[in-house]
């Protein structure tokens, strides 16, 4: 990020979490033309949240970051107008998203952004994007919406376990055991929820974790693995759900 340039998130995981749950939710319902406006609103809300959260940590660049956050946020609001006119119930997601965002802000202020609970709240925010896309596509406040949230949250929490197991927690035996155990549970949970074929969506995640957890990997290689994992998860989830 350049001090006086455009501010764009550089985490590949964030981009995947913006797109994948949304696409799954949209396909679980019925794709509509207004999904384009909802996606743009969702994208620019993500773009807005990044500089605003960064402004809490980077006092020297605060004005520049807040300006970009305001620009992105304004675009998001404009894109939301036609969507809310079509489906005003989407406003119900607002308070939930705000609470989760406040948790993220608290962890940033505490300089504990890498807490697993902070990661969970961030992932829940992205998963709610899938629920919103489902609702706009004719879905309801039903079991399918809940499954969209749960399955997306489970998948991306698996990514958190994996990425930390090859970077910051590579030598932490307890973390490595938890990462592997979590991915074993990912193969069981779909059966318990009545959608056993969703287990297939988590096979790649389990294989990558058992193969590479505890090993030193280059960031680019991890990024490629994550992209492949996200694509195969998306395709299987769309087919099953």
C-alpha cells in the first residue's frame, strides 16, 4: 500500500471470502440482475472496511486511509439503494454485521488481530454475504440460509488453521494437532447436518493440511494452494447446495 496512492487490500484470502460465499448463496437461490448491485455493494464495503481498520493502527496515514474508506463506503451505499428497494429485509443483516465489525475493531485496538476469535468474526461477516445473496435470490430465513453460513464458516476457518500451521504456528505442536483434528471434523459434520456429499468439498482442505502442516512454505505457494482449494470448494458447494 502506497502512502499517497490507492488503498486496496492485498490479502488473497479476503478476496476469496468476498466472492466464494456470495456465489454459493446466489446459486443456492435464483440469480437475479440485482445480484450485480449487491455484489458491488458487498465488494466496496469490504474495500471500505480495510482502510478504516488500518487507520486505527496507522496514525501517520490516518487521514489518507479514512478518505479512501469514505470513498469506498459511499459507492457501496449507492449500489445498495436498488437492492434494498427490491429486498428491504436485507437491512436485518445490518445490526449483526455491525456487532461483528465492532469485535474486529476491538481486536485491532488491542493489537490482537491474529486471534482465532477475531478471525471467526471476520469469516462470519463474509459468510453473511452468502446469506444475503441467497435471500435476494428468493431464499428465506430458513435451514438453507443457515447451512450456507455454517458451511462457508467451516471452510474458511479451515483455511485459518492451515495458513497459520505453515507460518506463525509452524512449530506449535498443539496448533498442528488442532488443525489436523479440525479437518477430520470437517469430514464428519456434513453427515451430521444431513448433506454427506458436502464432505467432498473439504477433502482438499484435509489433504493439504496433513501434507504441509508444520512445514515451511513460500507465501506464493500457499496462495496457489488456497486459490485451488477455494475454487474446488465453490464448485462442489454449488453442486451440492
